[in-house]
C-alpha cells in the first residue's frame, strides 16, 4: 500500500535508499532481516558499514519480536 501511495508522488534522491519487507514475529525473521540488510548495503555500495547495519537491524528486529510476544500474555 505504501508503495502504491509513493508511486503517485515525485521521487526524491532519498527514495533510492528506502526498502521495506514484511517480517512475521518469529525468530527466523531476524536472519531474513540481516540477509536483506546485507543485500541492500551491497546494492547501495555501502559494504563498509554492512556489519554495523546488520547488528543494528538484528537488535531492532529481535526487540520487536520480544515485545510482540510479550503483549498477548500481559493482556490476559
């Protein structure tokens, strides 16, 4: 949906550095996010920051999964 909305707008230079993938709240999403990040860093010629980017993405996705899995049990 966001891609459709963005299709109607003028693209800026920053748009070339935007990527979005859906990730379910499961452990395998962490490795998927790392692989996606590595591929993007290569595509964007940012291989010098790939290790740092993977670490940051891995931490964010892991934390998001942990929080997502905590919420249902607390809501009971």
